[in-house]
């Protein structure tokens, strides 16, 4: 385990060469940082991964404290050029037709808690599949990217399908033309990089706020996102049309019919559809639906950021 250094009230720890992109902190250290509300950043070159105080479950940190010999492994590992070449050979070619490689790096990002014996050999581990507060990741963008090209940049999380093919998932991000970096949020461990996407739609919504940002343009909706039954609900027409779907309302049956790419989704007010845990409702003459359910049905990726009560939708 190592100790971070402090910079302007933030704890920072740098990855050393030959460590496979991993740093280790004792459970006591990370628990103490969380108790004092001191954020932690892991630095690998110009790539920064910020871990919020509540990103890792407190019960796991509690378990790793003291005599349990638990260490928190934080990984920000840059793939070698050879590994990246091999990586892209396993990416689904048909899906890649909508993307352009910009020459950026791919990083394996993740965390786990490991328990060692007296000789430092790992005996057990607690995997951290997802983070309560997403990790904030800042990656450098190749310097030759033009401002026009930068508008199409998106962070990518690479996932594997049932056949082992690697599928790029657009997760958006904000480009900074001054620092030539893109900042995005990672809700779970995995492989992350930057690509240029031919078709890219990004929505930012905040609970109880009528202001919505679509592709850096601010717009207003008459019924803001709200939490009902512990689920974030959004106006179905606004979200669907922002994601290029057609929406029809059938008053006789109180149905909403959404059509996109020859796919039809039917929702009925007050009734559950398959995979839904909160039914559509009418509020202020607008039909509200669970944001994750409808966005994923329309092929978009959804991210919830608890600290800012923000929903990010990327398609």
C-alpha cells in the first residue's frame, strides 16, 4: 500500500511503471479519506481518474480496515500499442462502421478489494462491479483534432457480447478545447477510450430542473424530470424525439406508441411493460416514463450521477 500526496485539499496518487497500472491503498487510508470527504485522484500520465468519497460502498471499506489485511486496488492501466492493435481486431466490424479511431489510448479502469496473507499473497477479493458515484475520468485528446472534429468526439466503453465480440458503447463526455482533454463518467470498471462518432446525441437532465442540454445547446421542457417510486421519470415525447424516435398518443386506449428504425414500443398508462419496474404516469398533461427503461429501449446509454442528481443520455 502507498500513501497519496495532497494538493489543494485533494489526495493524489500516481501510477508507477511496472505496476500494471495499479495502485494499492489500505482500507484504513481510503476509509479515512471518505470520512474526511477528501476526494482521491489516480494519475497515469495525463489521464486522471477521480474517485468520489462515496464511489465505493462503505461496508466494503469497513471490511477492509484493520486486521483484515484488506487493500483497495485502483487500476488505471494504459494498454500498449500491441495490445490495442489486438484489442481492435476483436471489435465487431459492422458496428465500427459508425466510428473513427482518433489515435487515442485505451485504458483499463476498475477497482477491487484484495485480502492478503502474511507474505502478501492474495487470498481473497471483493469485486467492485459498479460505483455508487461514477468515477470522473479525464483523458487527453490527440493534439491534431480540429474543433469541428471535436464536436463528434465521445468517450467509449468497450463491452463484450455473448460471442466475445467487443462492442463500443458511446458514453459521451465534455471536450475542453483549452486543455485538449475529454472528461466523462464511468459507472463501472472496464475498457475506456475515445472515438469519433458519425451520429452522436447527448442529453443532460437534472431532477426538478426544466433546463435540458442537448448537444451543448440549452433547451427547456415544461415538465421537468422527477423522482417517483425511487425512479427518475421523464416526459416520453421529449426524450423520444430527442433520440430521433416518433411518438404517437392513442387516447382511447391511453397508449403511447414509439417508433424508431422500424421498431415499435407500446406503453400503457398505469401498466407495467416487460422489464419495467415503474409504470408510465400522467403529470401536468404529460406522460412520464422511467428514463433508463425508455432510453435503453431506444438504444441509448444512461448514466445517473447521484451527487448532482443528473441524468446523462448518450446515443
